[in-house]
C-alpha cells in the first residue's frame, strides 16, 4: 500500500469518527431535558468546538504532508546529484581503447 493511500484512509477514518461524535453529541443534547434556547446554545458551542478541532487536525495534516513532500524533494535532489557526480567521475575515468 502506498503512503498516500494509508494517509487518505486515516483521514477518512478520523473524519468519520469526528462526524459520529458530533452526531452523538447533537442527539444527546436534543434528547436532554433542557429548554430550546439552552439546547441551541450548547449545540452551537459543540459545533464550534468540533469545527476548531477539525481545523486544527487538518492544519497539522497539511503541515505534515508539506514536510513529507519537502523531505522527498530533498532526498531526490541529493540522489540526483550523487548520480550526476558518479556519472561525471566515470566519464572522466573512461579511457577509450587506443586505435
């Protein structure tokens, strides 16, 4: 399995868990013996908290992805530079057969 597929699956699982938790909280609040005004205020607060948590997790995931991409790019540059240096060395050491 590729790294991106694993990351995608983890993101979908996390999103599903957060949505399930939000639905559970909403259901609990709606069935609680409180006034409509109190219930709406609690739902609003929970929704904002969930939004903030989701935003935070998304930003962390985005930064992690950027860091991974930067790391891969740096490794690729290093390997390309080594291959180029090796090719130049081999070319410099190459002595064609004299005719």
